[in-house]
C-alpha cells in the first residue's frame, strides 16, 4: 500500500494518493483541479495507473 499526503498551498487543500503496490492501481482523494499535472507526474514516477 502506498499513501501520500499532498498539500496545495494556494487553496490550503490536502489531497491524498492511495495505491496498491501489487496491482499498481491508484486514486487521488480530494484533488485540486489545478494540480492534475502534478498528480500525473507522481503517478508516472511511482509507475502507477
């Protein structure tokens, strides 16, 4: 299990990445629309889908 807490200073929002190491499936909880590129980059770096 992968768990990451991500903070957006502009909106003051905490978002969370949850993922399965075994299957590579991931989800983002409470995402910030303006940070989608950041989330996609993180998913690529961690080899997640």
